[in-house]
C-alpha cells in the first residue's frame, strides 16, 4: 500500500513537471515567429528602396555630367529691385535612343502616363526612327525619377547648362536671346555679352517687373479690343533717363529659344521707325519758344483751312478749328495749318537743328543694338511744312520719348538707359532756355484737362497728366495707306515732371462694343467713333497710369 502511494505521487510529479515545461516552450515559439515575420517585411522594404537607390545611382552615373565654369558661365540679370530676370542653371534633359528600345508599345504607354499632354503621334514617329531625340527638356526631379524607374535602357538623362527666364515673355525684346554656344545674339544678352560672361556680379537693370507686368497686361488687353497689328510702350524718368518699362507686342517666350523670322515681332519701341503725326507739333512749338520767335499767346490770324504744298494739299483735321488761334491754342486743338505757320517762321535750319539737339533726328547710343537710325530725307519748303505737323518725318518711339523728356525736365540732356547706375549723381547739360519747359508743360496739361483738348481720357485724378496725341497714316510706296499709327506721349506730373509715358498702337481698328467712361464729365460712350489717338492710345495710357500710379508714388 505504501508502495502504491509512493508510485502514485511519482507519476503525479512527473506529469506536473512535464506540463510546466511544455507551456513556456509553446509561447516562445509564437513570439519567435512574429519577430521573424516583421524582420522579413522590413528586409523586403529595405531591399526595394536599396534597389531603387542603387538603380537611380547607377543610371545617374552614366549621365553626361556638366558643371558651370568659365566657358559656359553667364551672370544673372536682375531688375531694379533685385528680382531675377535671367539666370544660368544646371538642368536635366531626358532623351530616347530608338535603337535601344525593347518594347515600343509598353514604353509609349508608360510615357503617356508620365506626360499625358505631349504629342504622341510625333513621339511614335520618332521612336520608329534611329536618331536620338529629347522627350523632355528642363525636366523636374520627380518626373525624371518616374522615367528612370521604368528601367528602360533607351531612356538617357543628361545634365545641361540652361539660361532660364522666370518672366518668360515679359522682357523678351529687352533681354534678347543666346545661341546654343552660350553667346548673346540679341538684346542685353548680346550688347553686354562680354560683361555677362566675365563678371561674377549680377547685371542690374532699371526695369521694374511689377510695372512692366501691369503695362504689358493693358497693352495685351487693348490690342485685342482695337485689333491692332502690334503695340508698344515706354515709361522713363525724365530727369535721369532710367527706363522703368519698355514693352513691345507681339513678344515671345525666351525659354523656348525659337528662331524668329516674322518681322511683326520687331521691337516697336526702339527698332521700328514711324511718322508720329501731331506728336511732333510739340517739338515745333518748343523750337519756336526756344528760339524766341513766338510766345504762348502769340496770335496767328486768318489761318486757312487748306494750303497747297506742291501737288499735295494740307488740311485741318477738324473743320471746327477757329481761323484765329494763339500758339497755345494751336497745340491744344492740334491745328495743322497753325503748326505749319510756326514751322515756316522757324525755317529749315532752326527746326532741323532743334530736332537734332533734343535727339529726335540724331543717332542714339543705347544699351541694346536694336535701335533704328532716323530716316534720312531731303529738306525743302514742303518738307518743312509737313515736318512741322509730324508728317514726312520719321523716327523711333525711343527718340520721341527722349525729346519729350528734355522739353519737360527744364531743358537738360538725358541719356535713356536700361542699366542701373551705382551713383545717381551726374552733372547735367542744359540745352534749352529756362522758361521753355514751364510754358510747354502748362500747354500739355491743358491738352488733357480742358474740353477743347484731344486727350481727356488720360486725365487721371491726382496725377496732373499732360501730353500730346498723334494720328498718322502709314507710308507705302508712292504715298500713304489707310492703316494708321496712333500715339500718345504723356508727361506727369506737369507741375514737377518725373515721368514720360508713350503708348503706340500699330494699325488699330475701331471697336463697336467698347464702352468709354468720361473722366472729366458724367456719362459714357459705346463704340469707337474715330480711329484716332484720342480714342485709342489715350484711353490705354489713362488705364495704365491708374494702375502704375500708386507704385510710382510709393516706390520712386
């Protein structure tokens, strides 16, 4: 019995011992399996990312590496506030070698997913050829990675030196272009090619990006309204010649680096030459005042409505103009015959000398090469008569702006410039009589502010705008066409002039739907009644001054 008890206890002890051993062994196995699974997941993820890194690294090792050095360096170009206009950077281009393509259809599908907006008819055609071609230039790093992860050996990335223009079209005619060898071929890029390649310091311009944008925006808007062939505008400080804005339309995107052969893309602000019509009457009156031959209240009596000059008649554009006018009234009313009489009083030598003195009929040195010389012509009695009211005499918009600046700034010579100078101090040469500017600015103000003037739509409250309109028919072989050039040249504020603004429309048309809102009286008018500067260029200038006026008042 005792033995049985002893055996019973032994069995129980062995059972309990076995039970207590098996339980912890089972838990250990479960925990180990979980750790092993998690480790496996992390291992797989690590292998995937490592493979991507190795793959991308391997691909980039076969890229054509490039760096900015003395041979391809070009300095940054800045506006007057330090904003970047042009900059040299290293960018990625990606091309495809059709000879290395394994599965053409698969590659096309993948490319369509990455670049849904590309012309795949053209790409498919190129893939069928044998020549290497670029699928995308200046590609983002994200898109580049997407392409490389396709694992297609036909996709070849390259690093390239690129000249980027963040503002695209905004300064196209001024900045100009470079060629594939990094040489400037037009604009600032050409005329300052040596400095941009050799000087580590940025080249800073006088241009204001915000003002340039606002002016271009208005020109683009009204080019559509008046359906003009092109347009231009220049805004310049009359006291130092700093150009804050220069726009010519149509313009082009500098980043595309396209060869432009269409002559309609000419820089209308500097390169194109026009007859400016009545804008020139300001020069005729200023010349008479400078020479002491007339005063603002000098009367011209019994003015004809028409005079003959050789085979061609000269008429008043407005039959309502009185026959008796003072010098001031001749300019305010834009009288043709009165201007001819002032020109005849001056004579050829005095008028010619004055126009050359203020830079209107002389060659101009400027910061870009795209500047046209004035058209040469033979002076005579008829040429004197027509030149006095702005016909038969041609020059550029830039030279007109220079002339208006000298007439309004006290008679001091200025040199229009796009380059910001380190020092603002500069000795000035006075070339006109002391009182000429004061008298001329007063008349120009009345052209805008009075009912008999021709530029009421530019009478923006608070800016004391003065100016002169000009409507001229475009010349063709053997005479004139019906196409017009409408120009308005404004000075403001006339009590102490700081700015000259020129707005030019090349071959504008009348708009039947545009609504004019009068500035100096109540009411509005729908539809352009006359294709003249007073109804086109003046309207645009008023809108521009409204937009840029607050910037000019607070910043300059």
